[in-house]
């Protein structure tokens, strides 16, 4: 399970799992290392805070870019 604070990391800032793109990639990498097969994984996304209007569009765009994993 991922619980992140920000939708996407940006250049010039440390890539930590506080960001959705980094947290999702890290989770998938660890699941693959444990032997999980991507076709059998299922994503469920639950919304939380909506602090910034632009963030909603960024988060939806992030979901389309990162799922399904390639």
C-alpha cells in the first residue's frame, strides 16, 4: 500500500516516496522482487485531500502514465 503526499517528483528535488510516482515505482519494484507477476496485480485508488485544483489533474494524469506498469 502506498500513502503519499504529493503527486509527482520534480528535477532538482530528492526523489522520495513522499511522491506518488516514486512511491508507486518503488512498490512495484519490491513486489516484482518478491516474485509477484504484474498481470496479477490490481490497483485501487482512493482519494483523500484536494488541496489544490491543479493537483487533481496531475494525480489523474500520473495514474494514466504509471498504470499498468510497463
